[in-house]
């Protein structure tokens, strides 16, 4: 590793640390869900590396545990995860200058936090972007495996009143604010949030997809009007 | 067995959803219109995600004074300091205080 890389890794760790806060309670909640689902504990935890997507894992395990048919539970989890297609599209232009091995490996760790933080580095030099992305991805991968394993044992005893899960929306607000450098991006963010709100009643939070697409369209239109 | 197969299916679906655009679009010359639209993926999806995280089991957005005041102040701190730690500390503190005394 070159000295410059070490600096990038250090920056990635610094950026990742606060984003870690919501992972811990989420991991505990997930661990609790596994213990209550009746599914073999090791198998339930293994979804952390077989799936590596907290919201989808929680959806799948709780639905299976409640006796939902496997097909319906799988569908619900896949809908919860559909936003990743948009992350993938958002990063695609940056991967033009990346080697094949990285194009195949990177998607495995493309969780919300990695996308959010990487989206602030899309114009970095290709090698810098790769080092940064891999450092972020490793941190969140290791953190999630550990948090969900711990959750199996301590999930049932953490006080729910702390509402630590609220740290997640707070940090995403911060990242949205940092990423808004033009008025059309502001339009995209506001419309994305507003339409998601209006469609909140749709099953499995799929209003998220409607809101996101509306936001992307609104931003594109605003950009065109500006020119 | 059902649980294992379900987990494998969702794992495969998750990987594909994350990989499909990177693998299929990275080598293509995208139309300018698409490149412009992709710039809005991050702000649109992440702000939609913030709202989606607040949706409760009844399909209502659970947002009140504690959430709103925490978002406003955390957003302001993020803008001013560009520092996630300060953003998190201020946001959670406001949220807890407003929830307790608000």
C-alpha cells in the first residue's frame, strides 16, 4: 500500500465511524428478530454475509418467522432492496475507469452508507476512488457481521427507549446536505422526500422507489430549465 | 431448508440489484440526458430513504417536533461543519431533548 493510499484509508475510516452508530442498534434489532423467528440462529445470522442488506434481512427473517409463505417473503425483501438498482446506476459512470475485478466485487458491499459516502467522491482519481470504496466497504462489512452476531445475544436486553435507530435518518440528512451543490440537486432531494411521504401507504415502503424516481425526474427537468 | 433457500434467493437478488447497472453500463457511452439524470440519483434516493425510514407499521410517516427539529439542526450543522460526528451528536441530542421536554 502506498503512503497516499494510507491517507485515503484513514479518511474513509474517519468518514465511516459516525455512520456506524446506527448499525449497532440495527444489528441488535436484527439479532433479536432472528432469536424470535424460530430460524436456526447461525443460519439467520449467516444472512449477514449471504445477503448483506440490513433492511432486506430484517424483512425476510421477520416474515418467515411470522409464517408468511417463502415466495411472498422473498418478494417483499427484494422490493425493499430495489433501490440498489438506482445506486448501481448512479455509480456506473464512475466505474467506467475501474478494472473488471472491482466491478464484480464492489456491488457486494454497496450498502446505503457506502453509496451515500461514495457519492461524495465520484470525481476522485480512479485509484483513489477504489481504495476509498474498498476501505468503506470493508468497515461496514466487518461491522455488520459483528453487530448482528452480538445482536443474537444482547438484542433482547437493550432498552428500546434510546431510539438509536434515529441516528440513521439524521446521518443521511447530513450526507444529502453535503451532496447538494446545485439548485437542481436541491429540487431532486425535496421532491424525492415529498413524493415518498405522499406514497408512504404503499406496501413494504415501496413509496421510496416512486419518490426516488420522481426526484430524479424533477432534478433533470430543473437542470433543463436552468440551461 | 426453506429458510436457507430463501436467504440464498434474496442474497442473489440483492447482489444482482447492486451489480446490474455497474456491469452493464460502465463500458457504454451513455446519452448525455442519462448522464445528467444519474447525477440526481444520490440526492433523490437518499432523501426519499430518510422519509421511508420514518414510515411506521401502519404506513404513516411518524414525524413530529422532535424529528423535524433534529433534522433542521443536524442539516444546518452538516452544512456549516461538513462533519458527520457533530451532525450526529447535535441531531440525536436535539431529538432526545425535544422528545423528553417538547
